[in-house]
C-alpha cells in the first residue's frame, strides 16, 4: 500500500493529481482565513514589532556625529566626514596631528552652516561630559579658525587635545556603537579603548537592575502570599458569593492607576491616615511617625496592591475546576489537612502560580508611575531611569539600551520558565 | 478475616440526625448496625440522604445529633485521616499530577511505611485489580474503567477494614459496569472487608449487596436482603423503587385468615396479602410484580378472583415478552412472560382474564 | 488648501478676522503659573485677535518638544521653557528662530532689544519672566526662623523633612552656597570634581530627610500637608499659596537661584505665524507687568518694572515679592545655562547614582 502511494501518485476521478486538487480545493478557504487575521497581523506589526525593532536599533545606532537631518525638509547631510577620513587613515591611539585638526576645522564649518554643532556635541557629551560647549563654541568661531589649526583649537579650549575626547570622537564617527550598552551596565571605554568600570560615584544602572529584580521578586512573592488564600476562597465559595467578591478583586482595575496610587499616598504619608490612626490610639508618638512612603516600603505596598488582581485571576481560574474530592480523597487516605493541601491541592495550582507570578513579575519589572510617585529615591526602579533618559536627558540611545537589557532579561526569564515548568503549563484564565 | 464476628456491630449509626441549615433535616433519626464483612448498599433517589450518611461516616460531614461508632468507639470527633476508612469517589479522584504508582503509594507514605514495603504493597494492589503494567502512567492516560480499578486499588492498598464507595460505577458504560460490579463484590468478599456502597441504581444494589438500605426523605424505608426487598417490599415506596411494579388502588373491605379483600376503585374485588393495612375501610395501594401475573386460568387457584383486561401492546424482548394491558382503568399494567415454546403471544385488542396468587398481591400503604 | 491660504494671508497681514478656526496651543508649567499667563496674556490676546488659545500643561514643557519634533507630529505652537533648555533646543535645531524685530518697543520708544534684561532675548527664544528657586518653610511647623540657605541643610537646628526637586540643577548650587561658597564662585567650584564631591557631601547630611518632588505644584502642597517643614520651590508658587490661599508659608531669599523662562516655537508648529503673534503680544511692556500682578515673578523687560503694582487681592504690594527686588538679591545666584548645557548629563548621572545608593 505504501509502496503504491510512493511510486505512483494518487489521482482524482478525472485523472488529475490528488495533491494539487486538494491544494486547490483548500486554497480559497486558506486565503479567506488569512484575510481575516490580516488586520490583526498588520496591527501587531505596526504597533508592536516595529517599535521594538526600532528601539533595538536605536540602542546600537546613533547618528548624531555622522549625519544631520534637517527638520522639516528631512534633508540628510553627512557631517564630520573629514575627521572620519582621518580616523580611517590613522589607527586608534594616534596622537592627533595638524591634519586631524585641519579636518576638524573643516567639519566645524559644515556644522556651523547646518546649525548642527549642538547635536554633534551632544552625542560626544554623552560619553565625555563637558564637551558640548566646545563644539558649539568651535562651530561659532569656525570661520575665524586659521592654521595652525591645532593651536587655534587649543586657544578655544585646551581640552581639544584630550585623548579621551578623541577616543570618543573616533567611536562616534561610526553611527553603530555598543557604547550605550556598556554605559547601561556601568562600563565605559578608557582613552586607549579598554573597557573599564565607571567611577564608583557614577555607577547606578547595575544597582538599579538589581534593585528592580529584588523588588519585583518581593512583590511577586507578596502578591502570591496575599492572593493565594483570596483565590482559594473565591474558588470554593458558592458562585453567587464568589461573583460578588470577584467584583471587589476587579474593582481596582476599574479605577485609574493614578487614583489608586494617590490614595496610597493619602494612607501612607507621615501625616496620613495610617500614621494618624496609630498616633491616635497611642501606639506611636507624634514625633515617631512611620516613614512608609517615599521609600521602598511605599513602592512595595502600592505595587503589591495594584498587581494583586494579576495574581488572583490566574490562580482563581486554575483553582475553580479543582474538584474538592481530591482533597477529600487525600484525607480519607490518611493525609492530614496540611499534607492534603501541600501534596495534592498545591501541585495542581502550580500552572496558575506560574502564570500569575510571571505576569506580576514582568509587569513590576517595567513599572514606572507608582515608584515615581511613592518610591522617593530608594524606591526607584530601572524604568524610572529609562523614563529619565527618554524625557529629561534625552539620551534615547541609552534609554533604548537599558530597555533592551530589560527586555532581554524578561525573555531569559520566560525561557527559564519554559524549561523548568513548561509554557504549555501556563494558565492565564 | 472477621467473618466469625458477624454478630458484633462493626459500624453503628445511633439516632443520627443531620441538618445543613438548621431548618430541615436531611437525615432523620438514622439507626443502622452493620457486622464486619458485610457489603451494605445505601440505595435511594438523589436527595434522599444516602450520600450525606456516607460523608458523615467518612468524616467530611459532622452529625448534627447522635453517635456514629466504628468498632464500638464513637468517631464523631475523629478527623477523616485518622479513621482509617478507604474511600472510592464517584469521579475516582485520582491525583492528576501523580503516576498510578504514586497515587497508590500516597496513603502508604503518609503512614510512614518504608520504601520497599510500599513498593511491594503497591505492586500487589495493582495486580489485584489487573493493572500491574500501568504503574508509570498518569490517570489521564487511562480509560474510565482502568481509572476505576486504580481508584479501588488505592482505597484498598492500606488495608482498611471499612471501604466506602460513592457511586463508583456511575460514569461507566453498561457492559463495563456489570463486569465491575462482579469484580468489586468478588474482591470485597475475598478480602473480607466491610463495604458501604452508595448508588441510585437498584440493579447494582440488588446484584452486589448482602443487604440494601433503601433511603427516602432522610429515612431508611427498608433494610433487607435483596430478595426480601424485591419480593416482600414493606411499603409502596420500596415496591415502586425496586424493580418493575404494577399498582392498583382501592379500599380494604375485610381482612380474614391472613387474606385481605380489596375493592378497587373501578368496583372489582381482589384477594391480597395484607402487608401494610390493618383494618377494613383503609385505602390501600396494591402491588403485583409483572412476572407474577397469570392469564392462563388453569394455573390459578380454585375460586381465585380474576380481572378483565384488554391487551394494548405486545413487545417482543427476546428472552421475555412484555405485554401492556388495561386493567381496572390502569393503562400501564405490565405482564412479563418467559419466551417458552408453549407461551401464547397476545395480540393487541384481545380481551383476556388475569389473576394471581393472593400472596403475590401485596396490599400496601396508600 | 484654500482655507490654509486664507489663514496665511490673514496672519501675514496681521488683520484678525476672528475666524473660529484660528487657534494657538500654548504649553506651560501648570498651576498658579499657567493661571497668571491665562489672565495676563491669553484672555487679552483672544479678546483682541479672536484667536483661540488652547492651554496645556507639562512638568517641563521642554520635554515633549524633542519627542514631537523628531516624530514629525508637532501639536504645540508655543512653549514656555527654562533658559538652558531654550539654548539646547535652539542648538539642536528643534525650535524656530525668532525675528526679534517683530517685538514691540517700550512705551518710551526704547527698542525691544535694549529694553529686555540681558540674556532674555535669544536667537530662538523671547524671555518673559525672571523666576527663582528659593526655599520656603511652614512657619507653623518650624521652631525659630530660618534665614540662611545653610539653615535648609541643617536638620539639627531645624529638624524635619525637606522637600527638594529631583534634579541636580539648583540642588547642587544651593548645597555649595549652604557650605559657604559665595554666589559668584559657585559655578567655578562646581566645575571641579572636588566641588561636585563637596556639594554631594552637603546633600548627604540631609539625604535621609529628603522628600523629592518633580512638579512645581508639589512643594506648596507638601508644606501645607506637613509632609515636609521646608522645601525648595519656585518662588511664585509659594507666593500664591501664602498670599492667595493664606497658607503660613515663608520664603527665604538667601541663596536664591535666578532663571529666565522664555517662549519658544517648536520646529514645524502647526500655527507658527499665530504663535509669533502671540509671543509679540505677550511680551510687550504692559502684559509682562500685568502678569506680575498674578504671580510673583519679575518681568523680563526693564520698562515693565515701574508698572508692577498690586497683587490681584488689591492690597499686597508685589515689589518685595519679586526675585529681582534689591533686598532679595543680597546673596543670589544667576543660573549659568552654559554650565548646565555642558554638565547636565554628567551631573545628573552622578545625581541619579547618588540617589540610588
């Protein structure tokens, strides 16, 4: 039978190959099915895949020192082309000679015409602080620069001979760079190109990554510890009561995040409800009010509350169908109520725990508004620094590198989860 | 093993009452004693209180009033895991995250039995239910019948003296159910264990049990051996619930020499066995089993009352014939006859006369 | 297309047709400050030209400009930004150059270029107010009277929480002045690594007592709630809380840091011509003086000074509440924008690291 099919193709009644007939018959249905998912596919591509790809690209690509884009017309002009040529001809570490400064002077004229000194200087300033004004100043005076150029530049600012500056310019003369990733893990390049740690008093990102990780794990654990009994209660109550309680669990979803966070501020602040109550009943002296906000406690408390439903819902959906007879069976077989819970009930809820923990952890790793409002200085997470670089310092490449590291971390976690628990064991609802 | 002590009460319900809401009683004044080694079935419609009784015995429900004793000791305050009662659940309740072996090993582990001992017992229990080669599988990979056997083995593996079964065969198809009925009874008797079995299937109850307790409305209506239950139902609920039954309604005219004369509502008079009636003038419901109805006059006693009947339907069922008649205004009067070579096949529209032995016609409560 | 050319013609000729479609979106800092602009600029402007003004707020209006311009989706026509931001945005080509000759002359005929305080006119920005970062305290929660910038950093003398803006700018300068550095030398000291260490060492003294704020409306609130006993703040906000809302808040002028706010027009603003008209209108002598009766920020035109009178309550003289009043300038620092354009990244990085550890 198998020989027959292998050697001689099956045909339809009128002698056409069966396979192509089948393909033709099903093509129409396939096309229609594809048309149905097309809007979603386009939506995901445009709103999800593209921005992430753009972000990843931005983390390794910054053309501030190589290309000028005229705002409005969108006209693109290469800049710093002469100094780039000099860099290409001379190996790294070469002392900048008169030719180098001449090239730089030429480029400064272009910067002046294009009004691009600011953005070019900003790119260098990211890695070598205090250099931005050297560029704007040099560009302003570009037309007055005369040979010998080296001396002319030194007249403007003696830092122009700084080898570290030249190292940064060499790196920046190529738009592609890994330096933002180095910066994102508190590393930098020394003037001779070795990778070293940044000064102790400027190290911040590794600490924040660690803190984000620690607080996220803590919050995940707290939502689990608080949510598990709630979900169990919901799952075992008769439906009409559990539906009512479910509304209470979902209620936070229906109020704005800001409102919820602000209510925590009202409760937690040192002149707030909780402190007032403690002072009122005499548990606390007026001068010893607890500091529960503008620190990690505030972040942990508010985020645990806000993320709790994300833990309760998957747990509930896993617990609801667990037949009470499993626990009864275990009890009748001689297990104490604890053993019955731990050996029989708990293992069956693991898919829900996994889903809830993964959800809460991923959400808290990227949380931003709540820590910004109630976290003070010690309750800040890495996303607050990403926001800082997006909005205040405007160093988008560094923000992108930080975000990419965060994304990578979450993906690794997801992969680990898949290896350890199995992603098909994930139950979201 | 304990067959010699049959006279001792092993399981006892002493004036047990149960209420969930404090307003109505689900179980009303239950008294029941079971000797060791007995296979007792609690039979009844749903809501009759039979499962509640089982759950009180297992320890998952507490009795509102009264005493439940096991081996002479009150177990009211003993938690389920210390009662040492094996239990088989309706949905088997095999732990889905454990293999078959782990499921069986569980009751032994919580009893801190050593590993080698455990393995031997698990193996023996699986072989007992002919599931020896399935130990490494998970419950979801087994068929319903196989899961049932595993559930049975798990309830037996720690050698309990008492095993409770809550409608364990409900989810199986008919053929498998009959096979399992036989196997369970066989196992129970060969191991000498005491079994309390709950079902709403009367055939199951009759074929498996030593005794059957028929429950209705929180009360045991009759507690008897299967044959007595079928042949000598003590009230009309039991008569209706167990087996097929024809009823005719009427009033007792007189009771004489152990025979009650009953005048049916249509006017005819018949002879009956006064089971649940005591004096003339009482209303009664008369019960006759379909296979005890006779329409061959030659086989009836001299002077027996007969009734006129019209054949409405004749159904050929292979081993038996089932004939539906109109008798004294009752259109659902059924007669069952054996498919024998000389057996007459009645035709619809035929008018015949039927009768029966007075002891087969039981006058019960109305 | 037709409508657009009509609008262009209208704008160019400077004739207001009162067309409904005309509007300008102005972004500012919110709170009492935006209110002062609405009263002094927006309402008279709409009354005179018929051009509707959409007023929107941001924690720092410079922030959305870069995002909007780079995304090519500009919705803001005029933004009120700080000096250093104006310079940086201009250098990066993110805002439009402004033709300074369109600005009206002072009443006595002095050309605008001479009437504005030095630095208030830039290639791409027109100054409107002089404001200052000061610190204020809640007199009902503080024992004694803080008088110097040093008192702010002295929690032994004046126990209690301090509210500080979560930014290196202004914070580091104040720390150095509190440590005895004269105003004139602050930026020279801060330009050296030792100076930066010194500033952070001062901040370390009160680090555990700091409640950080980000929006200008927060410090008066924190002070009024009793969450902090002293807070750095924009002087106008404190003035409003104290005078208009009768909060027991007092300003300490010692160690104040003066700064300009300037109007800028983002590149590609949808109503660029109306935006320019709005800027010219709002920065004339009378309007700038009018704004000072709504909030205690000093006008950026010299000629406006004489016109500043009473606050809106009709009894408070605005003069002493101006950052530019002689008595308030005894120990005052003028913000060095060039220093911050250069050092912003480095010092904020250091500041963030200090915060996180």
